[in-house]
C-alpha cells in the first residue's frame, strides 16, 4: 500500500485575526523534502500541512482534494511531474521518457475535468521535449525549475488581476463571489478574492458574500471563515441580491 503524504506539523486552529490583506497562506510549495500542501480537507477548523515525497502521493492529494482550485491543481500537477522525474531511477533518455509518460498518465487521471491540470501536463510535456538531448541531471533540474516558474507566474497573474479588477469595485458596498476563489484556490493571492483583496488594500470598504459549492462546500469552508466575508447558501443568492446593493 502506498504511504500517504505525512503531516508536516501538528494541527492548529486558524486564527480569527487573519483577514484579506494579511500575508498569503502557502497553498502549496516546492521544498527539498517534496511538495508541501496545506490540507484543505481539514479547513477551516485545522491548519495542517502535508508533504508529498513522490508523484503518486501528489496524485492522491489532487484526487482526494487535499489541494483544490483550478490554478492550484494545475501547479500541483506540474510539481508532481517534476518530483517524479527528480526521483526517477532512469539511466538513459529512453528510460526517462518512459517514466515521464507514466507519471503524466497517472497525474492526468486524477481529475479528468480539471482544465488547468491538462494545461500543466501539456506545458511540462512541451518543456520535456525541448530538453530531450540534454544530460539527464539537466532535464531533471529544468523540470523542477519549470514547475517553480509556473507557481510564481500564477501568483503574479492573480496579483495583476487584482490590480485591474480593483478599479471596477465601488468605493463601498457588497460583492458576491462563488466557490473557492481565494488564495487557497491558487498558488497565492486569489482570483475573485484577489480582486477584493486589492480593493481593500486601496482603502475601499467592501463586504464580501461567499456562497457554498458542492461537493465539499468549498465556498463556505475555504472562503467563508475569513473576517470580512459573509456566507450564504447558493440557493439563497437571489434573495440576497434583491434587497442588498451587491
């Protein structure tokens, strides 16, 4: 039986003093020991981190929704591929290509409807093809660097989205977001909540409604507990929108 990702440290409750403009939680990151995730199945009552030490464990983390949100899933896939190649025992280019194809197949079966997952796999495949003539250590290192680059690009893209989107927000009022759209759905900062974060950093006075989403109530569990956000049931959105200036 494959060993699951191990807890990085003891669980602790999320502190209620956190808000939209404090430093970002590390949803996932590359470390010397493996790919480290915050375990989103434990949120919001526990803040627990797990480290996946091989690509099979990363696949399990994606499949079992330890990591959630399209952008985060995509980068997790890239890091899983890079980790698998880093750990590969291949001694020739042909052997490494077989390992690479196997890793991509396993990762690709984790979430078959996740668009970012397949975008990340394709990007890693394209990168691998450009490296085929290089020595194996260079290929391994280049794939790690590509996954890390994707992580940094995701945060930069979210921050840029936040800056542009903040200009569309009113000086004060309410806004509604759907599903898990904060930093936890990405490598950092957030998509919809990134816009609200940037607006608040600019001094705008907003309150955010986050509605829940199936199958694990991601909107309410991952976004709703943060101060400044109000939770609402998805079916209640129409009733909310009617009297409220959202």
